[in-house]
C-alpha cells in the first residue's frame, strides 16, 4: 500500500496512519494520550536539540534512516553531558511512499529508542508531492549529568580521544549507491554507554562532539576555532578498518572528511586520558577507541604524518557526499 | 543567489549559511554558542511538541511558512497550559531555493518568536534535490502554568468557546493558489495572550485545542471521542467573516472543515463561560470570540441548524487542501 496526499489532511487517514504505524511502534502512555503536546517532568537543567535526516538510500548495511534519526539526536544530547530522555519525531512523507517501508522505519526507530533509553513522546506527519521519499526530524531533551562540557572549553595539554574507526557510515552509503559489494556497515549507533561511563568514572570531560557530516577534520576545526587553540593529531593513531582503508585507497577518499554516525571525540585533561581510553574501550561501540592527538597553544589543525611531515587540516569545502544523514 | 547541495555538506558553506541567515536573525546567547545541544534551565513540569510545515505558497496574505512554523508549535504548547519558552528549528531546503527568500522566512520567524516570547535555541539544515521548496520543522518546550488541561477532561455541562472567525488561513491559501483577488488574510498568530490571560483570570480550563488541519469539525470529534461525550454546537453561533462566507458560498466550501492557524477552542465549566468569553474578547487575536456550544452526555458531534434541524458532523475524510500548513 502507498501513501497518498489524503494521509496528510489531518482527518481520518492521518489518524489511521498515526495509530497503525506510529502509536503502534512507539507505544508509551504519553504518546497515547494524543494531546497537542507531551507533558513531562524533568530535572531543572536540560539539553534540547534538533536534527533532520534525508539520507538516501533509506535502508543500507548497518541501519536505516530511522535508526540514524534516533542516534543522531540522542548523540547530540549526550555530547553536552546530558542523559537523553525524550524525543519528538516529525515525518515529511512524499506521496507514493510505501507503507511497509514506513512501518519498517518506525520499528527501527522504536528499537533504537529502546536501546538508547528514550521515549518518543510526540510526533507530526505531513505528506508532500514527490517520489516516495521519507524525511525525518527528531528533536530531543536530555537531563544534564555533567555541566560545563563545551566546544570552547579545550585547554593546552588536553588529550583528544576518538571512540572508534572512521568513515564507516560514509563508505557504507557510498558502496550502496555505487553498487560496490563489500562488508562495510554503517557505524550508526547511540553512544550512551560510552558517555555515561565516562561521566560515572569521574573523567573531567572538557568537550565532546560526535563526528558526522564534514568528518573529523571539520569537528577538529570547530574545536580549534571555538577554544582558540591548536589541535595536533597523529595520522598513524587514527583508527580506520582495513576494509574502509582499502575502499578509500581505490576511490581516492580521505577518512578525515568522511561522515560517521556512531563516533565521538572527547577532549580530556592529560591526567585523565589513559583512564578515559580504558572506559571507552570497555563500553559498547568503543572497542576501537584511540588517543589521536592533543591541544596546544596556537591556531589551526595540524596532522603529523608517518613520514615526519605536518599537514594543515582545513574544514570540508564543497560537498562531501550529498544526503549522507 | 541560490542554495546548492554543498550548503548541506556540514562544512564551510553550511557554516556560512548558519551564520549569515539563522544566527543573524535568531541571535541569542544560547544559539551563538554553536554547541551540539542547547543547555537550558526550566521548571520541572514542561510541555514538549513538534510540528513540520510544508505550506505552499511559502508567502501569502497574512503570513509565510516561517510565521506559521513558529505559531503552530507555540500554539500546541499553549494548548496544554504551557508558557512557550524555547524552540528548535530544522530546515530541509530543496536545491535552487532562493537565499533572499530563505532570509525573509528567517526574519519572519524571528519576529513571530519575539511576539510569542520564545527563543530559537538550536537548529539544523539539510539540502535535498528538488525545485526550490523549503520545509521547516519546529519543536518546542513550554513551562506548564496550569496542569490537568486535556482533550479527555471535558464534562457534561461544559461550554465550548471559539476564539474567532473560522476558515481564514484556508481561504487565504486557496485564494492565492486559484489567483482569486480578495482581502482575505491568513489568521496565523501566536495565541499566547488569550491562553495566559484565561489562566491568569482563574478560568478552570478543561480542554484547549488549536483549530488547524481538518478544521473545527475534526477537533470537535477528537473532543467527543477522547472525553466520551456528545458535543452540541449552534451553526448560527459560529463566527465567520463576510468575506470568507462569500468565498465559501461561491466555491461550495464548509468553514467547519477549513484550516485555521490562529484559532483555538476552550472547553470550560458553565460557571466560567461568560468570564472566559470576556477575557478572550479583551485579548489580542480574540476580539471575535464566541460561545459556540456545549458538552452533553452521549456520543458524536451534532450541529443545530438555524432551521431547527440537527446535523451530525463527522471528521474530515479525504483531502481538505494539500499542503495547507
């Protein structure tokens, strides 16, 4: 069965779509009340964020647009030291979208939300003309567990950790589009365990960022400009799987600019770095974590190459890969 | 200048778009921090909601997609007795969209947010292929000022008030699309003053709903089914402007099924009804408020016609008008 424009009318078909797909899968007492807003009780200090997802194809190795939509917003909350609690979701559905695919996406969102410990408490559905595509916005609220984490808090001497292998989401999407057969899966994942374990271990996290569109290069440049510091990383310390490395070699891609959906950097005081690395490695999705560099006085992002050279790493310019997330 | 795919890359162009359009207009200390999430201090009891907007044309008499996007979410928060505080906004922009139009939309959102007393504290931008359209999601947080307001709280004997004239948003959009010249303006407006004044006056509001897609008929049916009651309205009590009435007569439209973007119903105890009406009439956007009906024991929505008849009012079935909000 396919969605037509009447499913966006706000009338009978909209209600049946909401009940038979969204309420069925996202089921919880708040959502089922069908009020104009969810009424919630939260701690005084919260994090609040939003993200829209337009990834194509909608289903790919290691995930789908629904999984990415939940992970993306959950991870943005975690990066501010918040424990993700509640999500809303807004669907913009192109006419002709397949109802079974929509239901698979909703089921995947529900499963990922369960893993991340968040409830989907409100939603909205619109239908537009088009070719059967689905766009998803998720917004989220988390309760702050550790205050003061900020992109502008990095200090000279701090150490930079990366939670795992670079480039996997990007390589998986690109492989699918180019019909290249390989075993590369998207890394898309909720990073709750890594973050909450770091906080519970008492690590004095100065800054965290998830590494998504624009890749590690762009994130590190944001650190450098917001914290007014120099970022120095070691090329040989960057974790990349042999499959992704091979993929990049063939296509001339640089893992530094490739998108991930389940990786973060954490910037911590030098004294906490080894413990932070142990905690990451012992956490789900953190087994390939590595110390990749440090913060110095100065400006720019510099990468030390294995041959003793230094390369200035700029932000992504132009289009990496359209509709990657 | 037009937006191309590189503006969605997450790199340099995305940053320039964010700074030159969104940060410029939405300017506030939280947004300017450019963190992954906004960190906020709120009361313990909050309302949380989301809405996506796909209205076409993007500019119309009385408003634009940006104004509607702010009003829609602000009003959904108000309907639960919450004072709207913070919004996020997610833009999905089709390649070829005009940068000046995007900036006009952002400016309109900023102005409406100011009127509604909300801050836009986080955002996201994606670019997709297409024909220059712009889709906007807004999600919002409000602080609960009055608890217990619910679509399921209507009681026998309660009185139903409508805050003003029906059908204006629908008629304005339709006039624009059909190139019919008239003076009908969209009613899109933030209903903060009406709601906060009702609460401040001590009105024991049982239920509020804004009257949007699906029209008054659909909202009243939601009241009837959620509160397990009969809803009885008087046709002659329904406020409709002469312009909209004439428009409906010519095109065979029924104001009961037409979308509004600045109207609400409030269901209150009979003892509070006259005072509630006075408060509404004295509030901005409430000057045409009217008592339109009451809650009885039973089921269904019934409208008493001026000729002594009774008509059963069902929800909207099929498509009212695509992409109305």
